[in-house]
């Protein structure tokens, strides 16, 4: 399950890269292959305004992903439904790209809710387009992590992100992360012959 892999990958690798002076203020590199991407503030390709952020692959083939991300306290959103919106433009995305949003609980490696747009991924070359992620932020949340990612090769530019509280009538795009393994009634296949 790629979605789960990327959730855990982002959770475990958020401190994988040292600070970079070309990064937008408040943002940092992460992912399972962050050194295979250039990530920086682009002052030539903004959607609206003077600059945007970009993630660009630097290898011909990449089996992994890089993300430009940040964390924030969930206090303003506890017990509410939140929509994160923003604009992305892409060039030659061979695998997929998108925004992602994750709600964490203290002392847990399993996120409370998560969406990385994999089911509605950005591929190929696209012009600026607005994308939304809607998730619930449970009252026991301890952190909100978010960003944009490129899996494989290509480049994205992203700009003008926003967060807003929405009503419960707005459908979520992701959801609670649940363990989908079947729980057996008793120990099974202990000789590994099945």
C-alpha cells in the first residue's frame, strides 16, 4: 500500500536533511530520497505574486520521493474539519506528484488522518490548477504536517496554500488511517505451508 508507505516515510524521515538557505522560510526537505531533488524558492514561476516553491528531480530515474514540508500545532483546528488548498503546476512527472496533509497523535507512529492525493495524482505536464485536501483533526491531535511531493522524476511548482475550517457537510478526501489487516481468531499458518 503506497499510501501507507508514504505516510510512514514522511513520519520517519522528516528530519532527514540539513537546513538549506535556498528553501522557503519555514519549510524543510524530507522524504525517502530528498537528496535526489532540488527544492528551492523560485522567483520566476509564481502562480500569483513574486515567488513559489519548487521540487525538481536531479536524477534520470528515482525509486522514491522527495517532499518540501512543514509542521504546525493543531490548536486552531482541534475537533474540526480542515481544507488545505493550493495550486500546483507540473512538468514531466513520470510517476506522480501532489499535496499531502497528515494529522499526528503524540507518541504514535500511526497518523490519525492522512491524504497524499495518490488516488488523484498529478502526472505529466499540467498548468496551474487548484487542489484541495479535506481531513478531520481529532481533538487528540498533536501535530499537523503538510507539503508537496514528487515521486519519481519531474518537477512541480506550488503556491498560495491556505487552510480553512469547513463544515462537516464537506466530504473528506482522505480519512482516518486504519490497520486493514485481518485479525485471526487463533494463531494460523505457523508452519508457513499456506
